[in-house]
């Protein structure tokens, strides 16, 4: 059962899918339509799930389930992954490329490959205060408070030049 994202409780479980490129307006409409249909019928072991989704920064899909009513099972989660893979194939978007890290620069999402990070930090193009995304947040509350974070609060600190770690 679809519920507007804003009305889902803060304890709702979330999954964040980062696309390898920004969505066009038309693609956002297709993604929204497909996810609305999916969320309206998403269930686990025959029990309807209270679900929602949000498209953020024209490059992320956030799926959410209020597990107080019924918990998402492995099979139901697989169903959501299948929908995103189908959308990706249809629109030539990769939602599962973990070799790129997204940063928020001047209100735009920029993605860099892991192999670029060391030189970007050494050159100062990226710094300890650069904004990145913690796509591993598990709840809507965490998404609201800890999704957009500075590099210094993320796993990316290992790429920072040693002299910046005390900042």
C-alpha cells in the first residue's frame, strides 16, 4: 500500500539507490510511475506493506517500508531490486554501480570513481568538508539526519591527506 513519503514514520526502513547519472524529467516521471505501481502492490508473504519512495537530487531513489505493519522479507526486497534493474535496463541507468562515489557540489551531484578520489583530495578539489552521501542509512530518521554528510564524518576519511585529519 502506497503512503506519501512524508507520512511514513521515522522508524521506516529505507534503501537508497544511487544512479550513475542524473535523471531527465521524463525519466523521473517514468521512475515515479513504475515505483507508484510497485509500491501500491508491494507485499511480503501475502501481507501488504506500507511503502513509499522518493526521488532526490535527480539521481537517487529512496524506497521505504513501515515495518511495524509488516516487515519486508528477502523475496519482497528482491522484488524491489528487480523493479530497479528493469528501470535501469529500460533507460540505460545503473542503480548498482558501487565504484562511484557521489558528492554534492554547488547543489549538483557529481560522481567520481574510487580511483580518482586520492588525487581529488590531494589537489584540494575535494576536502574534509565536502558533502557526500551515506547511502547505507537504514531508517527514514537516519536518512533525514545522516544521509548528506561531510567527508570527515564518512568512510572517505581514508582518502584524505594525512595533514587534514586533525582539522
